């Protein structure tokens, strides 16, 4: 009996030992797997990744190992760290409130961004606070966007994010005084309601709010990213200078009057009425208070001549701007003088006025154009060697006159001069209204007509590109049979895109031109010039294509589309 009990105990002990051994092996395997997954694999991924990192709290700088700035990363990290701390101090935000490091992806050139984005996506990183930065570009504004987005959540308007970035990039600039100089051109109510049309595009701002913001979870494809950057590349004509000054002055005023709490209220407000309610004012009182602040700032400014010269320059009057600015001194004045010479078609004089401060990409382009041939037709000037330059300029001038006749205007509405600079790669630096970088002389007529459309549309050219591009095509190619082209697309090739969809940049160019040109010819034949202009003006007031069609023609956009198709079929 004792022997049997001993055997049973041994069997139990053996089973326990086997179980413990199995558990031990399992734990060992889990430990090895954990080491591989959480230490070895990330280490291998980091070694293989094109990206490297350097932490300088509260930021982590990430950069492409092969990028030129990688040689001087410690200095760059300190610069970004100091910029982040300045931003937090200006906004009254404690470092601990961020709750996480801010990842700053540093690039030598904008063209590197897709490579960095691809590497970042391959790492499957879960960084919540991040931004992309091109070395040499303003930095504080981008960091301010991140901080405000983390603490205030998604902005409910377009004015505060742009104004915050501009103000943080140049907190000492007299934004309120400049905005006061633009008082007759633009007010806050107009800017708030039409910000998406009045504020010039900023590709890095678009990238942040489309891709990097904390609430964005779906990353775009690399191709979508390239399109986003390509559409934002090149120089934006600064007819939006007034809008930018006003938005920055607003942020400065809000911080002065209400501090960080007020900034958050304005950031989250969808309407000016909501802002006024939040700060205990009537909407009209808020607008009057801000307008009075701007008027007082301009009246007290010692830079009135400079600001008036700036306003003249960016409203297409460079000759008058030169007269105002010539007696003044200072680096800001030198830059405006250079811009005025640029707007007059004088690249050598622009280079000399800029001096050593000229941006590198502009220095190269203007150096190449300094002694380039100049061809003039009326108010149009082409700078650069071009085969058949006179032919292209004649075509452009004829198109401009057709456009002015269409709108019952004369050349007085245009900039003093429309200057086309023929370049291989357009610089990204902002330029005054009337300065256009051109890669192909064949673009001249369309660009010239678009300048006319900008002149007759105070809020900016309508967003409905099908009508805009169709009108440009009609005015530049009056003998082209768009109806026949669209009919062939519709009946023979069975291709058609709804009028409510975006045509240009999405569908084949031939299809986009045929449909948009045919739409304009149809509207002119059936509803006359008055009908087409009425639709344009409705869109210019902010109506959508759907509501504009109903308001002007009394039919829905889908019915207008059917009418167009029937017209093409000859029904």
C-alpha cells in the first residue's frame, strides 16, 4: 500500500515538474519573442529606416539620414527646441500641458517630403503631435499650429490658424498698422466669411491639416501627397496680402485683449457671432472694436510711408510704390523696392535692390534673367528667350481685350504691368500681383486672362473651376469648336463627367477642356452673356454651383447638365 502511494506521488510530482517545465519554456519563448518584437525588431527597423531622430525636449527632431541638414542636426535640434519654447511662452502654454513630445520632420527641400513621408508610413509610427518643416522656412508658426491643435482641438474657421502662424513667425512686425492701411480694401467680416478664397494657399498648412493633425487617422497615398504639394508649389500672387495682415493682426489683438483663453475661443468659433457671444459682445461691437484698434495702430505708426508703399505695390501699382519707398531706408524697404522692380520687369534692378538678402532660388532665377530679351505688347511684358515671343504676346493681348470687353472694363482695372518671366522652375517666393512665372510661352494667353478675372472678382476667382477654365478657354480660343469635342466625348467615346465634379487635374485634359468649353458656349448661346455673368457673380458671392444654377437659371445643376447634353445632341 505504501509502495503504491509512493508511486502515485512520484507520478503527480513528475506531472507537476513537466507542467512547470512547460510553463518555464513558454515564459522563455515569450521573453525571447518580446525582446525580438519590442527591442530587436524596432532596432533593426531604425537601422534600416532612412530616418534618424534626436530628442531635445519638448521636441524630437526627425530627418533623412542622406539629407544635407543631417550634417548639422544638433544645432538644428537646438534651434527647433528654442523656437518651441518661445511659442509656448507666447501662447501661455506650459510645457507639461502638451503631454507628449512634438515630432518635427526636417527637410532640406520641399521635394524631399514624399520620401520622408514614405519612410514614416513604413515605420507605422503613432506620433500624435508632428509637423513637417523645410529648413530655412519660418518655424514658429508651424509649431504654433501643432500646440493649438493639441490643446484647442480642430479649428472651426480658417482665419485663426493662418493668423496664428503668421503672427508667431513675425511677432514684432506691425501687423495691426499694416491691416489698418488695408482698411478700405478689406474688413474682418468679409475675411471671416470668405477666408478660403481670400487667404493665399499655404501647401504646408494644407499638409498639416489634411495629414498630420491629431484628428487625422487616414494617411493619403504618396501620389495624393505629391498632388497636394504640386498644387501648392510655385509662387502665390499676393493679392491676399491684405487678408494675411488682417488675420495676423486679429491674433495679436486677441492675445492682447483676452490672452490664451480668448485665442481658444476664437480658434473654436465657426462664426463671428459665436465669437462675440463668447466674449460678451454684440457682433457689431466686436467688429467696431477691432476696426478701431487697427485705425489707432495705423495712426500711431511711424511707418505710414512704408505701409502705403506696400499697399500700392500689392494692388498692382509698382511705379507709385517706388516713388513712396525710394526715400526710405532699411532691409524691409529694400525688399519692397526689389519687388517693385520685379513687378516692372526689371530683374537686374531687383537683384541690386535686394542685395545679399535675396532668397537663393530667386537670386539664381533673376541672375539668369538679368540680361534676357524683353518683348512688350501693351501692358504685357515677357522677360526671357522664347521662340515666337511676339506671337504669344499678341495672342495674350488679344485675349485680354476680349476678356475686358466681356466684363465691360478697360485696362485700368489691371496691374500697371503684367510681367511674364520665362523660367525653368518657378521660385516659391511670394510675388506682387501681376508677376507671373512661366515655363512655356504658350501659357501666356490663359495666364493673362486669369489676371483679368482676378481683377473683376474682388473675392478672388470662383472655386468652380469648370466654369472658370471654360471661360478662359472660350476667351483664349474663340474659334475652337468645344461643342464638337464634347459631343464626340459624349456620343462616340461614351465619356462624361457630372458638372458637380472636379474636372481639371482629375480627368484627362482633353475631356476637361471639351466639357468646360462646351458648358460656357452653351450658356452663352442659350442664356446670353448676361446669364453667364449672373452665374459667375452668384459664385463670386459664395454660392455653390448647385445653388447658383437654381438661383440664376431656375433649374438644378443636374437639369442644367441634361440640357447641355441635349444641346450637344441637337435636341
